C-alpha cells in the first residue's frame, strides 16, 4: 500500500490513484473472492450430485438387467433380488449412522 498522500508532491495524482486502487483491491479480496469461491462450490456440488444420481440410477438398471440374465424366471425375481440387496445395504447404513449418533456426547 502507498503511504500517506503528499499534496505538494508533483505526482500526487498518481499517489491518489494508487491509494484508490489499493482500497478497491482490499475490498474485493474481502467480498468478491469469497463469494466467488462459495458460488463455485455450490455449482460444482450440484453438478456432482446430478452426476452421482444418474450413475446410481444407471447402476441400479444394470444390476437388474445383470441379475435378470443370471436368475432364471421372470424379471420380477431380478427386481426382488436387487431390492433385497438395496434394502440390506440401507439397513446397514442406518445402523452405522445410528451407532455414530450414539457415540457422540
């Protein structure tokens, strides 16, 4: 940052301009930069969430089709098998989350 302005100096307009630029840069660094970082985080988070949802749906479809090929009978058996697998995974996740909640004071 530039020092105090010296009005009797021949280059005081340049000093004043430097001082204004320094103040504007300091304000921008404290406001715009953090807001830009937060906005980027939100946008990237939404993109990752959308892609994760799409991948999860496609994996579920692939699992049903894979099980349908390997289990003889109707497709309902594949849906039942994948549904049971997802239910067991969900119950395990709930149990782990509940255990973590009980450990916290």
